C-alpha cells in the first residue's frame, strides 16, 4: 500500500500529459535538459507558457 502522499502526487501528475516524440526529438530534448541542468517538465512548461503568451521565437 502506498501511504506516502508525495508518491501518489507524482503518479497523478505524470498521467496528466503524455506526448509521443520522434526518437531524435526526444534525444535532443534530453541533451537540452542536461545542458540547462533542469527537467523535461520545466523546459516543456516554459515553452508552453511562451507560446501561450505569444513570446515564442
């Protein structure tokens, strides 16, 4: 039984959005994330926010 609320929170957040990316795109994203010392979630969230605001390049 999972009694740690943080574990169940991680699981539910992980199910919110799933995107299939081509292998090359995923590899490039992983490299970018490593270079910026961040997470895929943070990079994708940042890009989405920029796009919604109309600030995307």
